[in-house]
């Protein structure tokens, strides 16, 4: 198997990717931008509460409390700040400056052998690819999807089963995608175990 590659895109000389004709993403799947040296590094993510985006830590580059930009599927761009990061499982939560009307995703766990989709924006166009949750790695830390290979810029995008988020993808090798599974997501950010519509008060200053 080839070495696993982190899949973060860097967009230089273009404010944002231009719209392209294709499959529309679910409303909760977003693009995440981080400003860096005159360019925007880009990854993907999921709305998991009215004001929270779940993505990879390497997408936001350990920039806790830094401002990032989030683009929804309707090309609406909003801002937020990195609220929490976890380097063990390469995860991050972004708190948006204002809550969204879109329905947040639900996080759960999948079973090995389940059909799943990997989702992300790559260098611009959204793409959902079908695969199988094949196995865990030898240390039982990461999930592995066979038959779908994530692209550069898909990092932080959701792995989904039956319309629910069952993981966050972070890397790829030939014909495979690697992800942090739903059980690790919920252990790392236990507040996401609740109904996502009820999470907002935990993060708002009253």
C-alpha cells in the first residue's frame, strides 16, 4: 500500500473556486478556507450543530482561535473561529459567527462491511464516492474505506452511511481512503453526542 497522504488543497490567485455543474452537496457539507501567505488553503467539513463545523485539524493547521472562512453549497461564505483541536485524531471544531438554518448532520458509528460514501470539494467541484468500510488499521485507530479514493481538498469531509456522518476523512492511498471513525469523533468531542439542534447553548455566551 502506498504511503498515506494528507489531502489539503492550496488555492492561489483565485478568491474562491468557481461554481461548476454537477451533483449538489447535502446542505451540511461545507468547504473550509484558511488564509495563509496570500493564498487560501482549502479542505472540507460538516455542519454538526447550528454554529459548529467539524473538520480536520490539519485543514485549520492547529490555529485554535484563528478566523477561518466556511462556504456552504449555495456559495454563501461565512466566518468563524477554531474552537477546539485534537492532534491525536486530527480533528477540529469551528464555531461560526452566527448560527445557520441548514439542518446539522448527525454523527454515529458504522459497522465494517457497510456501504459508505466519502464526500468533499476537492479543488472545487463537490464529489461523493461510494465505497465499503473495509477495516481498521493495525492499531485499531483509523477506519479504511476501500473502492473510493479521496482527492486533494477533501480532507475534513464526512464519511457517510444512511445519511449520517460516520467519520471524517483525512488521507488517501491508491484505491483507499483513511478516516477517523464516528466512535472516535464522539469520544474526542462528547458534546456532539447530543441532538445537534440542542448543542448551540453550550457554545454561546449568554
